[in-house]
């Protein structure tokens, strides 16, 4: 089991290093934001400042 994990990690490692060393691109401006309707109270409290900023 550990051999298969090691092989998988060795395959992923070059990609991780390449992504960490390359400069980050600025994300594009979002055109739309999807808001889920079935939210709990904590979700609404955390989303309120985000929605206020988007307006």
C-alpha cells in the first residue's frame, strides 16, 4: 500500500514544484456569482459581507 502511495506522490511532485516556482497569473474578473439558496444561519452570516461588497 505504501509503494503505491509513493509512486503517486512521485508523479505529482514535479507538477507541484512547477506550479510553486512559476509566477501566478492574476485571476480574471468574475462576470457572475452563483449563490446557493439552501443555506444555514452561519453561511448567511459569512456571506453577508461578501454580498454587500458585490453590490
